[in-house]
C-alpha cells in the first residue's frame, strides 16, 4: 500500500511537471529561445495614469538581457501579466523605479510578498533601485506588512528569511547596475515638480533599450538615448484629456509634465531609435497617427504583453495581448 501510494504520488508529480511545461510552452516570454547577445522586452503593463483601466495593467516593463531579468516600475496588476506571459512569480527580483508616483509603485507589496509566500518561493532578497525616498518607502512597506512577514517566516510556514529581505538604494544619475555584461544607466527626466524622476537605459551585447518614465520632452533623455535600439516612451492624448479634465488649469499642468504626440515625434527624431514604442499612454490610435505626421521612423503603440526582441533585427509580437478599449 505504501508502495502504491508512493507510485501514485510520483506519477502525479510527473504529470504536474508535464502540465506546467505544456502550459508555459504556449506562452510568450521566458520559454522562447534566448537571443544571443540580444535583449527581450515584455510590456507587463501599459495603462496610463492612476485611474483603474479594467483589463489593463499599470505601467511595468520587464527587460531580459543575458542572465538578467530587470523590472521597471510596478503598476497595478503587473504580477498577473508576469504570470500570464509565462514567467514564474519569482522571475522579478530586481526592480528599478522611475519615480515614486503611486501608479508606478502601487503593486510593490504584491512583488514583495506574493512570490516569497507561494511556491516556488523567492529565496533571494528583493533588490530595488529608485530616486530619493525609495529606501524609506521600502522600509515602511516591510514595516506595514510586519504581521504577515513575522507569521509566515517565524511562526507558521518558515518561509525564507532571505527571501523577504529588501536591498534598496536611492540612486544618482549614471550607471546604477553592472552585472553579467548588463548595464543600467539612469538619467534624470523632467516630470514637473516630481523630482527626482528618472528614465533608464539598458545595454547588453551591443544592443539597447530605454524607458522614458514620466517626462515632458527631455534633453537629458535625448543625450542618454541617442541611437538606442528601442525607445519606450510615455505620451498623452490631448483630445481625450480635454474630455476627461475640463478644468483648463489642471489640464495645462498635466500637459506640462508629460509628452504630446507631436513632442514625442521631436524626441524620436533626435534619438533616432530603430523602434519607438508608446507605453503608459491612453493607447488611442490618435497618438501614433499624430506622431507619424511629424516622424517617419518606426513607431508602435505598446500593448499589455507585447514582446519586443532586439537583436540584429528588432521584432515585436503581441501574443496573448489584450485588445485595448479604443
Ligand atoms: Zn505615471
Ligand atoms: Zn508620474
């Protein structure tokens, strides 16, 4: 009887493993062959602003380069899309924050706690880089969830003490990460009174991708990103904004700290990326249409779960992508 039950358990284990492989084989992201010296970008969330957009995740971008997986911002619901894209929950252990506006950080608690407390558990610390205030915010988050951390680590489930550690740093402009041939460079951008705010550029194997963060047209971004393979940039839709924010003064303040399609075209002309992709925008067709009036290069609207491969060629696909409401 003992033998049978062991056999049954073993068979069940094998079936579960096969089941996992079969599921992940159909999904984009980590299961696809790695590009030699290339970079793969998965847009985990592309929605704009703090407002809830049903079916869309808040701003978050995963960059895979060599053996590194780097996450940029942690908007609402990005963990759902991480798993939907075929990654294990533990895939993201290195988080870079562009700035501390809530729509960029609101799901850090999910990233901190969930992969640590659900199999397969994270057993390494969560590393976080971000502007001044990042360290403080992270230590407050650990404090806010002290009960759950204590019970799961010390009393009940014995989850990894290392896995719930946070190593956070407040960065300065320049190279902030250099491991296994991958470098991340932070550059200050202009986001109204929200200072400091950063954009990031990732370089690996002669290829590169940059993420603007929230910014109005930024000379720093242009200087740091000239000739980058892929530029992921924010944008606003002025017509939509007029409908959503009738108050002229409030609207002008929003416009002043973001980038219009026409302004984005000006930035793209100076940076000259092989592909420009909008993310953290309302996703309306007008944004790409208006940009194309002033810019003749390749430009695409980013969608949740869009995968961009950067190698000798720059290709993107939208497997599993949700269709965006127009
Ligand atoms: Zn934002
Ligand atoms: Zn912002």
